[in-house]
């Protein structure tokens, strides 16, 4: 699916659309789309039999499995749950080197940081209050697998994520098994979307669509839209059910209506109003270091210097703020966002101002021990 930047370029007559004829592959996903029903399930109000599955999802799965048709369940997050938390004091288990919660793996009884690899045995007692009510928070593919085995004990269930499938050959083996109906339920992360070609199925369930939307990135809705539309292309004359706590979200409504034009129109309108790409160009400035206070101080001076310079071409300076992952492997991280025009003299002047400010920032007191980065047109902000 084209990016919003590409769509905007075609609308601005700066690019043209070239349509490539689809490659036909028997029994495999292609760009020709059969009749597919897409429905969003409101998890705030729908009846639930288990912790994860709605009754509508369970009913659809039973129908397919009774007909010996394979089912795919899509969950973006790995592990049993995204963290453990203490019911007595509310503390969550967190990495000591990174500003993230430790993912809980029930089968191995461990907690793991997906950034630096820090791992511990899952605790039975809270480290803060010594409470013993340690509970899982949220769910990942391992949790989905456990619930699926509870409801369908005789089903042939396979989980496919980076914890279990580490090579492309192993992933293709899984896909071939599903194609020959040697599996009943395949549970996977976005890793599924990397495998080409993928077998057609008559049903896909998206377990937690909100997980894809609640990312600190203005492109979160666009990425989620592309993932869901790619999943829909795997359905052959069947159905896709999307579980969400915000089924009214414009992105989810566009997927349910199977209307990419509506999504692009809504998203471009919002980006224009907020002056985000493709209507401006972003430059992300990063400051990282071992001392949190020092990182904050130097990043603030860098941002203030840019604002006071009144440089031609710089439209707005946002921040600094701690990055979404404010600490990685023991180093603290602050972000500054600079908005500037896409091209022309104003853009060149803005670039020159950023480069000049970088040289000056490196002379600030305490800056010698810090790392400075300039990321033009960043694609991720974590």
C-alpha cells in the first residue's frame, strides 16, 4: 500500500501511479481481492467468555474449525503478557537499563526486555511492597495461544513469532503446513506479513487492534492501516474480525468499509492541520548520555538556541522531551523536533541553521560526554 507521502505526491502531480498487473498464484494471496467481510468488535460492550476472545470471535473460529478450515489470529505483541504488576501497590516489573516494562513469558517463567535482553525469573513477591499478588497485564501471542488451547483443546495450534521462528526457512515451513491444512490455528505477529507468498484462509481474527494505534508516532494509524489491509488480502471469500476498544477510530472504520480513499483523505487532512509530513519536513535531533539531568539541560539549551536564532526556514521547534524509550541500555535520550519546508531555499537555510546549532551545542558545558544525532525525515521516533 502506498504511503501518505506517495499519495500526496500523486495529488500534487509530482508523481504518477503505475499499476502492475497482479501475479496469479493458485491458493495464494494476490492483489486480486475476493469478497471479504470486515467487522470491528467493540470490546467495551461485547460479551466475552474468556480473558481475550469475544464471543463473536469464538463463534467464527468454531464455524471454520468444524469445516476443517484454518484460522489465523493476529496479535502484534509477543510474550504471555506485556508485563507483570503488583495488585497491592501498582508497581510493574521494569528493565533496570531501559525505560520499558519487562515482558512476561509464562511457559519459561521469566521476564525479558525486548530491547537490551535483560532477563530474570518471574517474581512471586513485589520488590517494592513485598506483596504477593503479582498479576499479568495485557497479553501477547503466548497468552493468545493459551486461551486458544483452552477453548479448542483438540485443535492443531502453532504460534509464529520471533521467539519461536528465527529464520525465513522455518517461517516458510510453517506457511506450507498451514496451506496443506496440517494446522488449524496459526497465531502470529507482524512477522506473518513478511512471508511471501502466504496461503489463503477464510478467517482472520485481529486480537487487539488498539495496540497498533497507541504508539507515540504520528504515522501509527498509517502503519496500522497498512498492516490490516495486508492481512485482509490473505482472506479468500471469508471474514476478518477486528477486536478493538476504539472501533469508532477513523482508521478502523476505513478498514471496515474497505475504503482506502477515505483513510487517506482523513489522515492527510489531520496532518495538514497539525503541519506534519507530507506538508512539512521533520528533523529529529537527539541527545543521549549517561547522566539524565545533563541530557535534559543540554537538549534544552540546544532547542532554545534554535528558537532564539529565528533562522529562516525553521517553521517550529518542538521539545525537548524524553524520547518514548527515554532510556536504552543505561543511556538517557531526549528528542527535539524541527519542522521545515520540503525543498527550496527555505529548506536549505533551515538545514544550515540546524548544522550551525549542532556545532554550538557541542560546546555547551557537559556536552563532551554526550552523543548528538541529526535524523532528517525520521521514520520512527521510539
